[in-house]
């Protein structure tokens, strides 16, 4: 259960831990995408491949980090909605207990 002070309004802002976890997931996803892009180009290229390897790593990292950012935003929104539903249920239970 999420403990909220009685006078504090419910905030849509996710907790600091959730935001840090989302940021870390985006960084890890971007790193993995960069490795995948680099490896794909390395397997297909022969000779002087410095520029294609760099471009493969760059675009792989950008695409993977962008996709991970979309997932992270959706997860953070879901957490916010979940917290709101929990708060509504808690308010209903407290209202029923006070009658």
C-alpha cells in the first residue's frame, strides 16, 4: 500500500526510484541496441568499416533507447494510474468505516 500523508495531494509524478529505474532501463536498452547495431554491421562488412560500424552502433543505440523510452513512459503512467485507483479504494474504505 502507498502511504500518503492526509494533507498531501495525490501527485501524478512517479516516485524518484521509479524514475531512476526508467532512466537506467533506457540507458541499458540504448547500450544493448548499440551493441546489436555494431555487431550487425561487423558481420556484413569487410575491409575498412570504421564509419559503417560507428553508424550501426549509433543508430542501433538511438532506436533501442527510443523504444525503451516509450515503454518506460507507459510503465510510469500505469504506475500513476494504479496509485490513483489504490487511493480511491482507500478513500472508499475509510469513508465506509467512518459511517
